[in-house]
C-alpha cells in the first residue's frame, strides 16, 4: 500500500486552473469533464487546521480527469514541470495501461503539462507520448526534453479560458484521421 505524506499544495495551482477551465466548458455546453479523486484512508489529521497530514492510497489512481467533449470520451492527466526536461518517473505504468485501454475503446487520452518556468501549457497526445515511454522501457532516456515535442501543441492564450485545451484536442482528432 502506498503512503502519502503532505508536500504542501504541489500541483494544486494547475489543478485549480484546469478545474476552472472545465467549469467554463461545462457552462457553455462544450464539454463535461470531471476531476477524479484519488481514494485515500486518512491516518493522521492536524487537529487545529483539520487537514490530513498522513494517508494511505486505497488503490492506484488512473488519470486526473475524465469526461466527454461533444460526444467524444476523453481522459487526461495533468503534470507540472519546473524545467525543460520532463521525467517519466512522474507517470506510472498503470496510468499508461489505462490510457492505452481507453484509446482502444475509441476514447482520446492526453497529458496537459504546465512548464512553470516558461509559463507554457502543453497538450501531449497519448500517441505522441508513447515513443518516449517505449524508449524508456527499452533502457533509453527516462525523460524527454521540451525541444523534442511538437511545438504546434502549445496551448494558445484565449480570452476567458485559462487552459484552452479544446483547440488542441480538435487538432489531435484531425491528425488521427
């Protein structure tokens, strides 16, 4: 059983930005995307703040978000990267397996990566992620560099939408054929 020890609010800014974006997409009828909570069993609670400070994961999580966009099933995971090299240790084999199975059911899987230093949001289609994953599984580099990515998947800035990933989802769908 995995243990979780609080490390501050790591990733919560990105999660909040995506949640606000998803709410906007829901309000406008464009998409219905839900955050998938990771089931935990609290072990230690700070009495004053009433926050969980130590917990055990009940099961392995799959992805952060799942839902539908105009009738298309989608799932994605959100990750932050402080530098220009993304470590594949941030992604677990059971997540990759879930995404493979999701796409086998005609869903679309992807990663949203926030490069914090550059203030860039990036949409990484699962099919473009797999070569990096496969390279690592064959004993190659266990990371990928920002300059290895298809730069046309950088999210544009859009008035009123914080993390506008739907245009990149559309691009992804068009490129699949």
